[in-house]
């Protein structure tokens, strides 16, 4: 007797719960989205209007003045070029080196393997900001300070990426590789033409993370470069933020710069949304 | 013979001649080293070697001229550390202030980002929810943008006549001039003033009890909100992965039994989420002790040094003041603090060895969360 009763009650609560869930979610989503709408809207306003009516998403006098000033009075184009060069080279290198190392640690037996693994774990436990001064010291003594190699080489491998790939390789069945090896394929060929093609999901994860990571990197470029010719977007926009274009607070220009530098990662994000939103990132073979 | 998993299984299962084995083994050993070599070289040169060099600089009197191991550089023992930790002079007080600021930041950001991301994960995990993708996207998007871009946006939103204050104005609240306001919020709640004379003596790192109790400044609060805003999406995804691993079934079973929403939440998934909660707290703590990009871009430690953090102070001491020994010493002390906090957390929450038990999917999700926080450029979060 009491059974269907409880079930109905649970059902009712469920219904009410649903409506309130949507209300809460929508309110929260607005909080998360609104700042970006404000950012874009204000980048098209005049300095005065942005300062005095920042909350408004609409303006009667839209203007692209901020964007024009940004390109005319700063090195925004150069910064973008530098960010692009570094990002492309770092991402390409990382995908290759990280999957090589991950494969080796997952599949190959070699003397010292345990030692390499432990070094990797140890390296991962060193907090990044602790390395600011140390990295500068090494880069300087290697004579690659203030150069592309100094910006790129230290970023070529990241320990988390190696572990992501290792994790993935361990999840794929070993049988295919065994077959290839019995057929006489060498280790590199097995890796290159059998294993890698099977690893697209994990490779995509690495590409996305590396792209995002090197595009958004700031502190490494602060300690590895000083010349204006090597300034990246992050470093350049950070200097804008502290008011290097002077005169007034220049909010529209800064917001325009911040909005523009977000576009590439936003594109990557929306294109690969499905993969990113699947939290394990396809980094495990189903 | 080879019984470890991996390719050796070939050797135990396939009847090949012994010499063939040996050749395969040698070939594999060579390839194994060749494959990890680039990683070993890069990490060795740009991670291991630097730490050793910085350790030397932290006990030397290098001034930034010439090589740090040159003949004009000498060993000064713990002088740099004493200068930082002794609480004497400007250097000592600055360090104390930075620890105070960052401590409040950690204490507020870590629990709030964990609670918020867990809530978001629960809300968007419902199978029947319409527009799931939209909500997840909205919550995650701030996590992919760079900390520089977000800081620029934050400086605008929280400016004196900015959007936040305009919004507060709708409710007849006069907002503060956020990033210019050095007042601590606990001081504000207590009504300001200089505090009782008994609390004015320096107690630790040259900072008085009254100053320790200031709370985060209004400016720091804006950074705290920013950290929560930009990390909750990443951790939401991590919790989602955990929830999906647990499966909705257990929750549905509890629902049929007539448990209310709180009981369902409290008794069913929460204990199972323990390892993930532990991970998020650990990653959060490690990350929040390394605030750098935001401070560099936004305030450079101001107003009145209330957003100074050890990470920024270390940079400032070395690269701006050319006091390299002090900068390196601060970095190592910060490293020590992070290690201590992680150990305390491990002791309190008692979840050692979760790596062994968690499923592969979750391990990947954790690594990706870690990497994507790193990818914001907001300090590497590594655990």
C-alpha cells in the first residue's frame, strides 16, 4: 500500500526539483557568460562610455576605434606572430616527444626504466613558480636567453602529457603490436604506423592542451626574453594592462586586446568541445 | 624469465629461437632509451639542473653579474634564508605580508572552488537535463582563457565605476574601488581602526597579530573571485568524470527508496567521491600557493602590498631588485610550504595511495585537469 505512495511523492519532488534546477543553472550560466559579453561590448565603446556605463551591453555609438588604436599604436601584430610561432613549434614538438616517451614507459623494457619513471614523478612534484629564477639561470648560461630556442626548448616536454600518453597506451590491447613485431617490424615502425594511428583521441587531447598551454604561457616568457621583438601576446597584453599606452584608463583597447587573444583558444575549444567536455578526454581506449 | 606485462609476452607465448629473443631484447632496450631520451634531456636541462643551480644561488651572494658559479660569488650559508624568514627589515616584512595575503587566498579559494565545482557537476550530471551541453560549456569556458586576458577583464569589471559596482548600485549598494582598496575585510567587519595596542607587536615574520588578522584586502577578494570563476569549470569536469564512473544507478536506486535530495547526496556519491575531492583539494592548494600571472598583470602587489604573493615577491626580488639570493630563497621556502600543506592535507584527509585504486579513466581525467590548469598559464599545478 505504502509503496506506490512513496513512489508518487518522490516523483512530485522530482518535478519541482527539476524546475528549480533549471532556474539555478540558468542563473549560474548567466554569471559565467556575462563577463565575456561585457568584454566584447565594451571593446566597441568609447573610453568614456566604457568607464561610465560598463554594465550596458548596448551602445548608441558603436566604434571600432579601440581596435584601430590597438593595431596602430602597439605591436599587437608582432605579438600575435610570436605567440603563433611558439605555439605551433611547441605543440608539434610536444606531441611527438611526449608520445614517444609515453610509449617507451608503457611498453618497452629497458634498463633504467624505473629510474626514468621516478625522475618523471619527482619532476612533476616541483611547483612551476619555483622554477622561474632557476630557468632563467640555465637559459642564460646556455646562451639562449632572449631567443626563440630559449622560449621554445624548455616547453617541449611536459610531464603530465607523458603520463597521459602512457596511461592511454597501457589501455590499448598489446596483441596488435605483438603481431606486427612477429612480422618483423622494428620498434619505431610499430610505434609510428600501428600504435600512433590508434591513438588519435589521446593525441588530440595532447594537441589541445599543448596549444592552450603555450598560447596562454606567460611566466616562462617573462624570464626567457626581454627584447620587444620577442614579446608574445600574453606578455604584450600584460604590459598594456599596466598602462603602457598611457592617457586615461583605455579600457576599450585593453578589452579588445584581451578579446582578440582569446579567439584562437576559443576556436579550439568550440571545435573540440565534445572531446574536452568528456572529462577523460578520450585519453583512455574504450 | 619475462613475466612482466608488455611486449615480453611475445617471448613466453611465441616459440621463437633464443638468439632471436636476445636480439629483440637488445633492440627494445635501445629503442626504449632512444624514445625517452628527448624527454630526459629536456627535463634534465630545464627542470633538474635549474633546481640545483637555484639551490646554489639561494645560499650564495650572486648579484646577477657574470655566471652564478664564478670566482667572485661566494657561499653565504643561510644568510638569504635568514633575511627572508627572520622578519627583520623590509625584506622580512614583505615576505610575512606575502604569506599572510596568500594564506587567506588559499583558505578562501580552495574550499569555495571545490564546493562550487562539485555543485556544478551534480547539477549538470542529471541524465534527463536538457541543454546539458550548453551549461557545461558556459561553466568551462573561463577555464580555457589565459589568466592575462581574464585579469584584464577583471580590472575592468571591478573598476570604481565598473560593471560590478554598477550592478551593486541597482540594489543601492555603493561598491568599493576594488583594486585600489587595501583594507582587510576582517578589519572592515571589525569596524576598522588601528586595533588594540596589545596586538601591535610583530609575532611572526615581522607581522603583528593585528595585521595577520586583517583578512584578505578588498583587492585580494577580487582576485579570489577570479580564481573561483576560472577554475570551477576544470574541477567540475573532474567531478563529472568521477560521477560518471560511479554511475547514476546507485543514485537512482536511492531515489526509489525514498531518500530525499540531501540524503541522496550525502550518503550515496559523496563517500565514493572522496578520492576526487582529495585530488581537487590537493591540486587547488598547490595551484593557489603559486599565484603569479594575475598579480604580474594586474596589481604588481599593490595596493599597499596587499596582493603581494610569495611567487611574485620571489620574481620581484630577483628580476627587479637584482637580489637573486633572496629571490631563490623565497622560491625554496614556497616550495617547502607547498610540500607541508600537501602533507597536512594527506594526514587530515587520510587518502594516501588513491592512485593505485582509482580507475584508469579517472587517472586520465585527473592528469588532464592538472594539465589544463597549467595550460591557463596561471602557475603550473603539479601533484
